[in-house]
C-alpha cells in the first residue's frame, strides 16, 4: 500500500518523500527534520496511528504540521477519534490517487 501511495504522489514533482514502516520509525524520521506533511495510517506496527498523531500534536514544533490520515477504517468513531487527535484530513482506503494528490497539493500550497 505504501508503494501505491508513493506512486500516486509522484506527479507532485519536486517534492521529496520519505516513508516509514512503523509508528516508531515515523517518529524517528520526524525528528530528522524537514517534514512538511505526514500521511499516516491508523493501523501500523509498534504504535497506533492516533498515538503517533498525539505525539506530533504534543510537540510545539509539529503542532501546525498537516497530517493526512489514510486508512481502511471508514467508521465514524475512527474518523472522529483521528480528527479529535488533530488530523488535518481523513481519507479512507481504497482511495482514488487523484484525491490523495489533490489533498496533499492543497495542504502543501497552504503551508
């Protein structure tokens, strides 16, 4: 699924992307800096996506960082939990690559 997400973002051009295989790896990569947007699944090894989101929102340097949740969880409770934790957008899988592309472009342009 990560490959499909990365492929759908290639048309953004000169934007650099990095991927993480787990919640802990995502936090480690965030600490390296130069992150302008996070695309986050709720179902990840090591940590639930909401835990990663709470970590991000709990640190002053990342409070305004756009976070797109992209997950298979289409239920209203999961959506409400992620948005309450600070998700900027909530998209469900399967997704239309164009929708993800437009969402990311809009958030990067607004930053």
